[in-house]
C-alpha cells in the first residue's frame, strides 16, 4: 500500500532489531486482551440467551433468569472496565503491529499490510460494539430490577426495556462476528508471514483464512483465550475484587466451578496444538531455542492442568491464582516462539534494510562534504572478538582458523552470521549479538582474512 510505504522511515540495524522485540511485546499485549475480550463476549452471549429463554418459559422463575443474566454481565465486565483498556491494550498495540510489520517487510512483495489494515477496521467496529453491548446489558439489568413508581410510567419503562434488549441482542452477535474475523485475519497473516516461501507470490485472503497454518494457529489462539478467560474470571472476581464483589453462595459456587472446568477443558487441548504448531513452523525458522521453548510450554501446561484439576476436585480455587499466571506465561511463550521464528525469517531483510540505511547515510555525508567515515577492522576485531576467540585454539568460541576455512568462499554469509548470530555447533555456547553495523561486520571479516591469509592456506 503506497500510503503505508510512504510512512516507512530508514532505520539502522540496531533500531530494526529493537522493532522485532517491540513486535513481540505488542503481540503479547494485544492477543491476551483481544483473546479474553472475544472469549468473554461469547460466554456472555451464551448466558444472556439462556437468561432470556428462562424468563420466557413458565417454569423458569425470575430468580433463575437473573442468576444467568448476572453471570452474562460479569463476563462482559471481565476485561472492559473502562474504554481506556480497549484503546490502550487493543487498538494501540494493533496499530503498532501494523506499522512494525510495514517497516520490517518494506521492499518485499508480501502484501501483509493490506490484510492487517482490513482486520484493524473490523477490530475497531468489533470493539466499539463490544462496549456498546456491555452498556446495553447493564441497562437491561437495571430495567429487570426496576419497580415502577409514581414518577415513571410503567409502559414507558417497558418500551425502554424492549429497545435496550434489542440493542444488546444485536451488538452482542455483531461484536463477536467482527472480532472473530478480524482476529482470524490477524492470526492468519502473522502465521503466513513466518514462512519466507510465501513472500515470493501473492497472498490472497483465501490463503490467509484457510491455509493449514492459519486454521491450526487460530484454533490454538481460541482455545488458549478460553482457558485464560475461565481462570481470569475466578482470579479477578474472587481474589482481586473480592471485597467489592458480593454474590450469593450459589452463584459463587456455580461460577467458580464452571470457569474452572472451562480453564481445564481448553488447557487440556494445548499439547495437541503445540504438536501442530511444531510441524507447521518452517524448518528454516527453527532453532534450539525454539525447541526449548516448546518443551517448557509442555511442562508448564501439565502443571496448570494439575492445578485446575486440584481446584475442581477439592472445590477450593486458591490454586487458580498461580495457574492464571502460568497460563499467561504459556501464552506469552507461544507468541515469543512465533515471533522468534519470524525474526529468523526476516533476518536477511533486516540486513538489506540496514545496508540501505548505511548507503543513504553515506550519501548524505558525502553530499554534506563530510566524506565517508572509515571503519577500522583491526580495532573492531580486538574489541569484539579476542575476548572469546583465538586463532588456533579453543577458548569460549571455536578457533578462528576453523571459522575462516568454513567461510572461505562465503564471506557474505560470515558477515550475516556476525550481524545475526544463531547457535550452530552444540559444543559451543551461542554467540551473543555484538550490535555491529553491516559495514563494521564486513570490516572485521576483511581484516581477519587479510591478517590470517597466510595461515589458512
């Protein structure tokens, strides 16, 4: 999209790497908030309909109807305490993600920005409708409990009540509809862009919605969202807000047990989707770190399952609190794993953008009469490399003699590795990023081959 391309600013390699980490943070905030909003909206809609059905049935007493209406109201209140939350935890992170993707994928042929902008518009509509639904539901609750008096006409109250119920009926289903498709497009776009093989051709909306990657990862997102929503309900209303949250004993028992079962049931399916996740991630984007993250997620999932099962078995829900935090950690690790895989896929693109920035910077300096700053490869080598490497002996890292032979005809690959190091040899610890610019890494490589030329032949 030409408009968004015009918003792209040249950045150094360090800034682009920082954007990768900001992308992870924005995804964690956005997906946790939006997942809970989506799941709680569905649960609220289900119990609102159950309440209306009981109210219409002759055998359904008003008390039973109000019981489930109260539960419906509490669900929609779970994460919509104020409009600021929707703006700060939903809209701002989503927009930031669009801008970061637009920056990192600049000059590539992949058209992810267009899909994300479309999803963003749907999301805006969905979140406005969700808050409208919340307020109309609160009004319906007031009308249910209001008794007419001499100052208010009973027929007028009934008219307002009917109008309000129509409003919350429409806003509830449409908010779920818009949130569902916006999040599906978002997750599908993010899933496809991890695989570089999709960058060479056009990605259609059909691919975004119905590719195997998109479907499995969106289903994974949904089950995780419902799991977090179930335990978040218990933690928020019965531990964080306990002094101000007054409900009957029957309501407390039912809502805690029901939500514990929700959390347990949806968390139970996590390992299945981890396996799908593992097989759908491109091999080129997999590292030892990602395998470790997956193993940690498996381990934490079984701990959470034990905590939720113990809560239900003993009918005591204190263990839901640590379960809640662990489940949030699991969700964050899932997002970190996905974005780490994307970071590996986009590493070459970052080098290209950083090199482009360097060329533009040089051109500006030359135009200003400042000339091109000379980079001293020897000084950089001594400052960055000699602490961990020797030429012909093993120190912290491998001997440089072996490294130079390995990259003898692949010097550009050596430059890329220095700029974006990943663990290759299991006998050595991973090399930390040195924060070098492309021309600095190139100067180090050139110095090493010049200095050790006679010793590697």
